[in-house]
C-alpha cells in the first residue's frame, strides 16, 4: 500500500509538471514570451533601406539568399527619413541609412523594445557628380558645387537631387554644402536616383548628385547602360589644390574626394535571428565587404596585411 501511495504521488507530480509545461507554451504563444521563427540562416524578415543604395543592397541580398536557401529578406527602398521612422514599426527588423542612432533615439527605442538596437558602419559612399555625355565641362571645385546648389548667378546648371526633402543626399547637401542656407531655385527634385540619371541623360544643362553605387559597378550591365548616357565628373581634391579626382575607393580612403558619407546598419534584434545573420554577412571581409568594394564603395571593415620588405641594391 505504501508503495502504491508513492507511485501515485510521483504520477501526480509528473502531471503537474506537464501541465505547467503546457501552460508555459500556451502563454508564449499568447504573447507573454518570445517565440522566434527565424535563425541566422532561415526565416523571413523585412528591412528598410535608403534608396540611394538600391543597386549594392540588391546585390548583397541576391548573394546572401543564394547562399542561404531558406532565408528571405524583403527590402523596402525609401528616403532616409522614412527608413528611420520605420524603426518604430514592429515588422521592420533592420534599416540601412547614412547615420547611426542619436542618443535620444536610442533611449526611446530601448524603452519601447526593452533592449537597445545595435548599429555600426558597413562602408563609405561618395556623392558622385554626373553630367550629360555631350558636356565638356567635367571638372568642378567645391566652390562650384556649393554655388550651384545655392543658385548663385553665373552657374548655368540645374542641380538634380533624388528629392528635395527626407533623402540622405538632400541631407548631405543641406548639412555639408549649404550649412543651413536655402537651396537655390535651380535645384530640381527627381523621384529617385534613377530619375536623376534619366534627367541628366536628356539635358545638357543639368548636373546630378547621386550615390556612386548607382554608376560605379563595371560588371553591372544596367550601370554600363547608364554610363553610355552620362559621365562622372571629377571634383577638386581635398587638400591638394589644382588636382581633380573621381569618387573611387583610393580617393575615399585617402580623404582626397571631398563628398563622402558613411553607410550604417541599425539592427532591432536581441537574439541570433536572420537580421543578425544578414548583418554578419554584410560585415564579413570575404563576403559582403567585397560586394561593397565592387560597387565603388570603400568597405568599412577591410583587412590589411603588412608584409616585411627588404630592398637590396
């Protein structure tokens, strides 16, 4: 009899533990605990990306998904300000823009999410100056460019931007070129970077300012077709008067090209999910960083090897 009582007690304890397990699982499914449906290499997530970087991010996603058959990254290309607002959307896991989080933004998000999103630099981009293929004037000083965006008389060009508000290119022009002064009436808004290229290709009196990744990839047939219609101008070298340089990696790294901006990821993930997997791919020297390099951006995490050399006479 005593043995039977012990067995019954063990049986009841087992039932209680099982019931608690079921309660915990149901509670998690009702939102009282996290259930992660993605991993570093599987699942589906949404990200928002500054439209200026569409060509290179399309390439990154294409390669990442080809290497991870069960991963799907759905990308939404938008002006930078809209991407940053998307950090408040539960459906958006990551944004890719030209600045990191400000202190107040980080605090607000940490309060809402119960953790602080992480961010870091992926690469460095240059603002390229493009002109119509028929134009002979392809050398500009920074004084020239500032004069054009201010609308100072004597400059014949219309200036094409990918919008007049909210985009990262517009923010660069306002913050770095105008420094609070108003844009000139000759500044024209296009719907996108591709719209800037299209307008400049049809008008000899227009200058466009776009991210170099739209026209820098020599292996991209679409970009090569763009370069049959427009050409990339050179800008006076920073710190080396009288020399004009193109927005290529060496000139970005050596601080010779004067219009450079960083490219950041901001990740809303406190576990090893697909957002972390994609971020790891983007910062990997042998993977995502090489794709940035092919797109004319300067990789943010290059590896440099120093080898001893001996010179003999």
